[in-house]
């Protein structure tokens, strides 16, 4: 079954256009190195929580929005090979594609897909 890398970040609202440009450039690199798809989502209905929430998880400020992203791979082996190639690709260097957000508050991880339902 497929493998997914998931990401949650707080991005300054003023940097939305820069984030989209960053994401498009990164998506090209991920696809070039075997990713099946790259999905980027800007918060629209993401309420603050009392115990936990997306905004709390990334310490989202008043002038920031939560971004939820995922990259799909055929399987874990394709992800491991592709991820290594992505990280070595000069197009992903901070000079070539700087992150327009605080990377220290980025949450990420790899997930084995256990269900996919389509309508």
C-alpha cells in the first residue's frame, strides 16, 4: 500500500504567495524523484483548541495560517529512495528555495497508508 509524508506548519499570512512559489518548486523536485503526488492546503476552517489543535501544535501566531501538506509515494522503499534524492537535490537548498516560514515549528512524519476509500 502507499506511503505518505505529512506536514503541518504555521506560515505568515503575508508570505502566502511566497509559500505557494516555494511549494510549487518543491513539488517539482518531489515528483522528479518518484513522488506520486504533492498536496498543499491553506487553513480555511481550522479552529483553535482548548487541549490540542492544528494551531496549537505549530504555535500558530495571530498573523499566521496553518498549512497542511502531504506527499504520496508508491511505498516506503520508493519514499526512502526518493526522500534521499530530494534532500540531495540542489533545488531544495535554502539558497535555491528558502522556506518562507519558521521550520522549527514544522511537524512532519512518514505514514503507512492503511485505508483509502473513494466515492
